């Protein structure tokens, strides 16, 4: 049957059958299918139920109750219609208790539906509260049930309104505003407090009424205006405590006090705090009495218990008073008193970081810390997972009291919070820097267990920022925090076995941050009495690195580094690479088993985006590779022998740094190679030569310092190369890069290029592959004998005097001697004689010689162009006619003819003209008929230099 039809049929049978049963059937349908009931049917049901509920005293009570239940059920779907019917109140008549109870039930059953009508309901109800005490009213003994019913309505109304306006999105109806209810709630509150409430513990019936009245007052307190609450909160608290004294109803005490405190201690109303301050002691005594009673008669209380919640609110607002009270009760001679105090303390500790504000802000009495720490330990042991998110809060709360604790008490605190080590670490890293005594003890307590120490060290290492030296105070602060914490963890004595697993990664992470030059601003780290030093990042990181080596029991390494002043060098920007180099040497000598792991950690840094990381890694590896080579060629230990497998991949990685955009990286690499011993070069010459060749790429435009470093290293390597270490391509590549230097503007580079050429000529492993190319290079060198720099000229002459077997050394020296007068070389004569010797004794080098002079005739140096013209004239004049036919002499003649016409330098022009005189007329004519000028002169063919 349709719900509508069913309800209507039931109304017809009310007079014929049992009305109670019929009403109960209607209620059941309404509760399950209210959405299917039409408004016309609902109005009929409301009218009938209201009539029956308001009938005379002859109507059975169960029928009236059934009618009340029907009104509540239909009110869940049609609240406005029900309330409209119920609020037709005669102010001169005392309200029916059944009506008031029905209203209270409806307000709780349909919060959202009744709230838009609530203000009207309360406004109509207020005069009834006044009339209850009027002279015309009934006697006091029959007045109490009406007062209880009215309080029930007020309690339901206030509770529902609080829920309605405090929802996630606020009030669903914007017209329902909490402040609009304040006037009517204030009036009802004052009526009950000042007119109804007469505290009398001798009368049991009166006592039950008093409990109800105080409960209603407490429920109204969050909705009172601030002025009314401030004026009456002390009296309200006193009433709650007084009622509890006579009734011992602890649940009512907790509910009432919690609501009062929530209202009075709301943030922003400091005047309420002042008003309630004088009542704190009496409240604590009442709460303590209830908690003590529960220790004897009931099982452990639930954490959501209202009594304990009230205690938490008091502890948050008045920590010193609460702490002082608990300390006093802990000294009590009464066993139940001490047990209750311990239960209070246990609850507050479980409620961390709300409750721990007891320890830091308390009076600092030793009798408080002992029990609290013991209880806290027991609590946390079983609640690790639940406390993870609260560790920072706990630490923040206990931090102020730490300086007042002994080391033993600090270790207890550390044990407590170490139940969640990673969360604790995160929280500690946010503490002020530099660390005070208490924070250092906490870190050391965490590091006392080797397993946890490894976990924390690995965690801290991940917290090191990628680039702490950038202009970012937060990154600088984090680096300092991490390294300072590492120092404390590593300072704990203990075995090194398990620790060795994390050592390589930690060493690498710290080493890469030793270059951090940021200073922590004063506000980020205020020096304390314990730690007056200035917080410097590089200083702290170096200290952490020293502590790391000490923890690894590398005493010999630390002593060696101290003697060599390596720690100070690491902290200085200018000497930092040297400090890294000394550290690398110490690690090779004293920490061999750790090197493979360290190398694995640091190799990626060779390609880091951050320049300083590449500098540090290159400085370390260039030294490591050298010392490894020394160890492998002069056997010293089985450990170092095993490291040989790491060297070739390392050299391959280092080769890429030879063209690093950072000059300092390249210099460090070349300096490491330069320090190699003869045996090391013999063993790894191919790899070293490849690195240097790569470093000399684009030598004609590369940075001066980098090229000088590569040339210096090359000069050290060449004498010790084996023939099978050098290929023709590598040798030719090196020579090409050397000769390109002679056109550089920097005299240092031209001088170094001349010196290295001499070394190439004296290296059998090189001359075996490129003898003819070296002969041509010596010719080109000779053309630079009149360099503007005397040092370059001297270097060229020295190289020619020591050219080894590439040219006939005796002949070259004879030519130099023949053209010297009192130590001064007559260059033109020497060049003419050298050309004649080359044409007659080294015909295989003529093609290269002609190519060489073609390049030099276009040199940026006028002296070189003049020398090239002189040498060319002699070369053509002394080359047999048969050889000229297959040489590039025609290109050279055309170059001379062009120079004679467009050369801007007088000496070079004169030399070109004199060289042409050595050519026959037919040779000049033959060269002039070939239209290939531009091919030889290129963009400078117009005479511009």
C-alpha cells in the first residue's frame, strides 16, 4: 500500500482500534518512507498527533508518547509544519512537559531542518521560563519537572546549533548566524543561573535538578556573548564543581567543564583566560578526585573521556599551574592520590605535544621529570606508528626544558623520541643553530646504537642540498644543520664494522660540500653559551669529515692530514684543491678497502652541472689515480693491487674533463698527470697521452692557463712513453696542436710550444711515427727565430740545437755556429743554409716544407712572413729542377709575387722581392699563368693581416 494511503487509513481507525498501536505503525512508516509522504497527508498527521498529545489527563501516557514520536518522525521531513503547530503557546499557561520533550527530541533528530526555525522557537519559549517562577505558578515541587524539560530543550537547541554552524562548510543556511542567537541565549542563561539555580546538596530531588540546570548552562556557554561569558564564567565553574561534590557524577563534571573551557579558552579572548585563572585549582582538585576514584572502581579510562579532555584543555592554557599541581600530588602520601596523579600525567604525555608543555614550562622539580619520563617511555613503546606525525610537536614542546636536564635525563628523552628516528631527525634539523648541549646530547644518544646510527647517517646524507653554495640561505642552513648533526652522531665511540657500509657514501657527500663558502646569518644561528663559535658551513663540514675518519679509526690518516695542514687548506677557497689532493693521498695510503666505494660515489660528480663539484672530484681523482699507479708498479699491498681494476674506467672518465669548460678542472687534471712517475707513464702512457691530446684540442683559442698546464704535463710524459703507447694519429694530433700555438698572441704559449716540440723530437715513440712531420715543424719553428719576444726566440733556437735525430743534429748545430757572431744569430743566413740542407739531404720533406712556407707567408707576424720569404727563395734556388716539377713551388712563387705587390711590411716585402730574384723568368711566368690566387691566400689574399 502507498505510504500516503496507509497513513490516512490509520488516522481513520484511531477511534476504532488501539490508538497507541496505530500511532506506532504510522511512526514506523514515516521514519522509513518520509520522502514519499505528501504535504497534505503530513499536515493531517501533525494535527491528529498534536491533538492526542495535548488531550486531557485521561488520555493514556503511552498514547501521548506514541503521538509525540509521530510528531518527531514527521518533523524529520516537515520540520516547519511541526514547529509551527507546536509553537502556538499561551504565555500565561505553564507548558506541557510532553510538548517540551517532543521539541527537544525533534531538535536533535533533524538538526539541519529545524535550525532555520530555532530563533523563533527560542523567542517564544523565553517568556515561559520566566512564568515558571511567577506567583501564579504551581508549587516548587511540581515546578521542577517543567524546569528539567525546558533545560532539555535549551540543551538540545544549543548542541544542535553548535553542530550546524561548526560544520566543514559553516552554516548550510547563511541566514542562521551564531551571533544572532546571543541575546536570547544570554537571557535564558541569566534566568537559569540567577533565578532557578539554588545549590542545595541536602535534597536529592533538588540535586538532580541542579545537575540538569548546570548541564544546560554549560551547553549554552559556547553561544553566549563574550561579555556575558566573562562576567559569569567563574560562577559557572564554581557551580559545576559544587554539584560534583554532592553528586560524584564524574561524567557530568567532565562534560560540563569541557564545554565551559572550550568556550572560555577560545583563542582571541585573553580576558576569559584571566577570568577563569582563579578557578583552575578547584577544577584540578575535582578532576583529580574523579580520576583517583576511577583508578579503584573502573577499568582504564578511554582517551576521549570528557574528564581527561578537560584536563588537557587546562594543561594547554595553564601549564605551570597544572604542572605544579601534579608535582604536588605525586608527593602525596596517599596511594590512590599518587596513582591518580600518575594517570593524569600519563594522559597528558599521551596527548603530545599538547601535554608536554608541562615539562618545559613547569617548575623544573626533579620529582616531576623522573615519573614523567618513565611513563612517557612506556607509552611510546607501543605507539610508534601513531606518534610519527607528532614527533616534531613533541620535540618543540620539550625543547625549552632540555637545558635544565642532566645528561642521564636527556638520554631518557632521546630514547623516548628515538622510537621514530626519521621523524625525530627531520624535527631536529629544524632546531636553532649552532647546537646547544642538549641538542648535541640528543644526537649522540641517537647515534649510540650502531644500526640506528647507520640509518640516520644515510638519511642525513640525503638531506644535503644539491647546491649549498648558491645564494640561498635555506640551503646553507640545511647544510650546516646536517653536518653539525653528523659530527655528533660520528663522535659516539663504537665498533666500525657495521659503520663501514655507509662510510663511502658519507665521505663522498661531505667531501663534495667542503667547498661551501656560505656563512649563516646571525638570525639563523644565535650563538649560545655552550657554542660561542660562529656558524661557518665549510668549518662544520670539515669538522664532520674529521669526525668521520676518527669514527672509522683511520688514526694514521688523520695524523698525516694534520701534519700537512690539509684541514685548513680544505677550508680556504684558494687552497681547497690542494687540501682535496692531500686527503686523496691519505685515503689511498690508509683506507684502501674503502676506495672502490668512494670512487663509485664520486665518479658521477666528474660530470656534475655544478662547477665546484667537478673541481673537487677531479682534484681527488687525479691524485688517487697517480697514487694507485705508484702502488701498482711498486707492489705494496694486496689491497691496492685489487684496486687496479678501477683505474681504466677512472681514466676514461677523467679524459672527458680534459675539455671541461672550467679551467680549474682542466688544470687539476693536467697537474695530476704532471706528477706521474716514469714507471706510471710507462704503464699507462696511452691513456695519459689521450687525455693530454684531448686537452690541447682547439689550442689556438683555448684558455692560456689550461694549455700551459697540458703542455707542462706533456713535457713530463713524453720522455717515458713506450713505442706501443703512441699511435700515428695521436702523435700527429699532438703535433698539429703544438704548431697551432705559434700563432697565438701570448708569448708564453709560443715559448711553451717551441719547448714541447723539442721534447717531441727527442721522443722515440713519437719520431717513429711522424718523423717527416717533425722535420716540417722544425722548419716552421725556424721561421719564428725573430719573434718579438726574446724568450720565444731563445726557446726556438734551443729546440733547433736539440732536435735529436729528426734532422742531422751536427749539421744543424754547424749552421747555427756558422751564422753566429758574438752570440747573435744571423737569421737570414741560417734560413738560407737550412733550406739548402733540406733541399739536398731531406727531399722527402720538401712537400711539407712548401706547405709550411705557404702558411707562414700568411702569418700575422711580419717577421715570420719575412723569414718565410727568405727561406722560400733559398729552397726554390737549391731544389733540383727535377724535384720542382712535382712540388708545390708554383703555389709558393705565386704567393711571393702576391706578397711583393700587397705586403704592407717593408721588410717582408723586400724579402719577397729578393726571393723572387732566385726564380728564373720562366718559373715566374709559369706560376703567373695559373689563375689560382685565392686558393692560396684565402680571405687575407688582399694583403690585410
